């Protein structure tokens, strides 16, 4: 196959003539017969060559058939520009193997001229063939070229005739289409919905074409026949078996298929050759009807869109009319195009259209839209009142001018709630600060009075009076803002604010009810008598507030607040009452603290008397019993046992007196310590000498262990021995016979740790948190033999040394008491400083 660079263009030009594959035509047939006679050739032909095959349009002397392009002489002829002559094909290597040379009709001679159209493309050939070798003279060659020109003229004329017929058919089709379109437009405009429009359209088509409407198929319905299914799949008008199917398509969506009986009524069919494939198409009338039906689909779709738009507009209007927020449509110049009823109510106007929205809402501008994010702005009511709103804006483009939707929400309630919350927060902060300062003050009346005056001025007024009810005298404290000395003096002259007699303060203290006078501020208050009103006008007071100080159902006094600049509200009254409650508690705590200190002084006096008056007789008893026991050598003497019991009781009393004195010293913080550098082994030795006989008397093993030799501590030696005596004494008391009690000392985390271990029954977990409490005993009767101060005193002594004490115990595995003491070097440096 010989292909040139112009082959695609040649094929396109050939397809434009619609001649390949066409039937016989008389002019072409007559021309080849004339040429056969003129050149005395057995075969003459007018043929055309497409991409792969050779098609004879007219041939004389040989059967009409289609051959492969490469099996003919024409493949070489159209590749040239002029006559191709082959005198003897058997002598030419290019053609000797061709089927028509090697087989029937055994061609030996060939002469052909390419058929060039007006653009110069070779569409085919005009050729003559012979079974014997020969050669054309010059005159015959010129004649063959003339025959080729005549054939080209026939091809051009044929195309012109077809174009004229097509134009006439198109005019007719357009006329029919126009009438159909007018009818269909009328059907759609008169129809209320899609099914009605489709039925009416089928009826109009049947009236205009003579076809009989068979069915209207819609998606979801059962297809009437296979042709309708095919039309639905292929989305084009089809005709087969006397039935035509026309799909109704809009925006690539199949809306319906119209089916008609068209047997014998479609005038012709056409062959469409595209890409080598042919397919039957409906005739001209069916094509025209199908073309006209397509606007029907668009119109139906438009009707559906318009209906949906009306429904959407109705829903949107319903939403905007029922919305509580103001909704606006605003043009680019800021003028309001639409406003819902809530917007008109919010701004107090019957009509808002045409008004500029920036005049109603501060800060609205197209160049400041924030994509729908809410913004807080101020709006103006028709009455001139300003109120806070939340503004949300979004721009949308309907045309180049653009529009914006604005949603305005009245947030006055939220602003009021926020303001009230801020006020409440400030009041709580004030009460918290006041409570903190009252708690931080010494528990003394003078300090509390000074604190109260500092707290309330100028937060709650310009003048403050605190009256406290004391047993022996009445305490009166007056405090005022700077520059108010005259008002304070006038207040002192007023009997209405005296705590004595029938006065306002006296009435509040007796009744326990507050007094509020704030004329013109909406707060209810009692009327003033003439004398009080005189002082009031003289001093220029604005408002007065008196609250009682009540704690534990007892009135401890009253606070009087006077303002010269503002009135008092119910919130101020509530704040003052809450402050008064806290002040009353502070005052009551001061009274209780004073009473407690007095009780402590009495207790200390009693302990001092006990210490002085009982120790001397106890010493005499101990000394006398010891001497008598030494004189009685016989252990079986009956008098010896009572003397020993008397001695033990005297020693127990001596220990109890010492414990009471130590506990009192710990409570008052006056425990004395004589700390110095002490070798720890000496402390353990003193404890062993004191406690060893007690352990052996109970049948217990007792031992001390110093794991790090040479340890020294900074301590009061006697006090540490006292701690060990208390701890070991408890261990001996609770450990059964045969058990062991050990003291172990070692270095522990930069400090010295001493442990006292026993094999006793252990301590229940619920008892451990209280074991170091004062006067606390365990649950057993055995634990109640002492004063309950031993572990409390041990804890106080260790903590006064700067150490810690704790216990590790559980039922059934004994107990271990630990305490730490500071090492020598750091504590000596601290003592020297």
C-alpha cells in the first residue's frame, strides 16, 4: 500500500462525495462502455480507492466487485500525478504477483489516469485493461486523460445534485419541524405537568405525521418494547419493524421515550458510513421529529426548574418570615432590598426597603465582609435607642453588581447577662479578697476594725461606722474617705446613728434586720425622722445602709455605710449583708480566740500549781519508799509488795505531770531544747540502761544497733532519750513474752534515722491516721493505762528538732516507728548563724 502525507486529507475529500459503496448510475455506466469501445479494450472501469479497498463505481467487461487496495493497479495510479501505463504486467515486478494478473482475467496490459478533484486530491482512477500486451499511442493517451476529466465532472455534478436535493429536503424538514415545534410549544405551555405534556406531544406528533402513538415510557416504568429500550440506551431516535422510538433527553438525563407506529410512512432510510461501519438511520421525517422533540425536553426541564424555584422561594419566605433574627438582602450600594418581619420589629419600622443598612447597623460595608463570620456591632432603633447586635454577612453574585445577605441578631439579653455576670464576678472577687484579708489579720478586735474600714471604702460608700457590742464597753469605729471630716463630725452628732437608745443602729442590732435608705433609686427604705433628715440634709448624704453582724445566732454589732455620690441597690444590700456575715464570723472568731487564750492561761496556771505543789510530795514518797525497801531485805515480807505498788504509782504520777507540762509547752510553742553535738551511741546507751530492765521483766529480748559508727547528731540528748523511752515503752507494753524490741540507727538520705521495731500484734490501718493525736488511746483496754500523750509528745519533740516521725505497721506483723534527726555539720552552721 502506497501512502503519502496527504492521505488523510484525500480520504476526507473522498468521503465528502458519498460515492464509495453507492449503487449503479447510468452516466457512469455509459461512459465506461464508450471508453471500452474507443480503446478496443476488454475491460474499462471508473473506480475509487479508500483507505483499504478498491470500489468500482462503473465497470464494463468484468464483474462488479470490491477488491483489496493492494491487489489492484490503482494503488500505484493514485500515488502519481498522470497516466500510469503498464505494457506487460508479467514483465513488471510490481504487478506480476497481482491476483488479476496471475489469475483470471489474466491482465497483461493496464493504463489508468488518476481522478483529481478541484483541490487536486486523487479520488480514484479511470482505467482500461487487456489480456494481451500492448502500448497506447499518444492520441489514445490524450483520449484516456479526457475520459478521466469527464468522470471527474460527473462526480462533481453528482455532488452538486445531492447538495441541491439535501437543501430542498432540509427546507422541507425545517418547515415540518417549525410546524411541529409550534404545536409542541403549545402543548407544553398548556400542560400542567410532565406526563400531560408528554401525552399531548405524542398526540400532536400523531396528528401532524399520520403516525399512531403507541406508548409513552418514563424511567421507572416497564419499557413497552425492545426498540424503546434501545432508544433509551442509545439516546437517539430509532426505527425498526414499523415502530419508531424517540427519546426525550435534557441535560444528559432521559426523561421519557415516545413510541409510534410508522409502518410504510417513513419515506426513506440512509446509510451512514463512519469508520467503516454502516447503520440504518430513521428517515428525514423521523429525524425532524426527533430534532423538534429535544426542545420539548428543555422546556419540560425548565418548567420543572421554575416549579422547584417557586417551591424553594415559598419555603425560603416561610423560613425568613418565621425567623426570630433579622434577615436582609442588601445591594452593593448598601440599600436594603428585602427585610423580613423580625427585622422590621427589631428596628421598630414598618418599612425598611430602600434604607441604607449602614445607617441602621454600625460597621456594615461590602469591603469589610468577613465571609459569614459573626461580628458584634451596635444598631439604632427607630426611637434612637442603641442596642448590641450580632451581624453575619455573606456576599453572593446574581449579576456584576452583587448582593449580600445580612443576618442581624439582637444580643441585648446576652450583653445584660454578661454585664450582670461581670458585676457578680467583681462582687465575688471583692468577697474573696475581703475574706482573705480577714483571715490573714491577727485575731484581735483593733486589727479587724482597721481591716473592715479598708475593705468597704470606697467600694461600698464614702463613710463607714462599725459598732461592736462588748460586755464592758461599746466599741465604735468611724472611717471616711479623704476630705470627709465634716461629714464624719456631723455623723457623730447624729443620735440616729448611735448604738444607744432608740436609733437606727440600735434597731438594726436588736431586730437583726438591715436598714436601707436610698431615695430616688428604686430601693425601698424606711422613712427618716425629722432630726435624722436634718442631719442628712446638713451633711449632704445620698444614701445609707446598715447591716447587722450576726454569727452563731448572736448579734455582734452593725456596719453603717453612707454614700455621698450614689444610691444603694438591692445588690449592694446583698453584698453588704454577705460582707457583714463574714465580718461577724471574724469578730466571733476573735472573741473565741481571746476566750481560748484565757483558758490556756488558766490551764497553764493550774499546771504550774500542779507542778510546784505535787512534785515535792511525790519526791518525798519516792525517796521514803526506796529507803524502806532497802531496809527490808527479806523479799517475802508482806509489807514489801504494798510499798512497791506505792512506788510504781508515784513514778507514774511523776511521768504524767511531766507529760502534761510537755504537752502544754508544745501547744504554746514554748518547749525548751538544749541542742548540742551528741554522739548517737551515747544516746542509745542511755536508752538501753533505762529500758533494758523493763524489757527483761516482761520476758522480751531488747537490743540496740548502730549501723554507721561515729554518728553524731545535733539534738537535746535528754529529750531524744525521752522519745525513745516513749516509743520503746509502748513496744514493751504491747509485745507478748518471748518477743523482741530493737533500736536501729543509721544514715538515711543525708539525715540520721532511728527505728524502733517490735513483734507485737500491729496496728489496724484505720487507727494509723490518729496514732499521734493528743489524748488518744487505741481500741484495747491495755492501751488506756497511760495518759495518751506519749506519742503526741514524741512527735512534738522530733518536729522541734527539725525531724519527722512516722509509723509502718499492719496487723500480725508488728510495728516500726521511725524518726529522723539532723546531722551535726549543717545544724552547727545554722546554730552559729
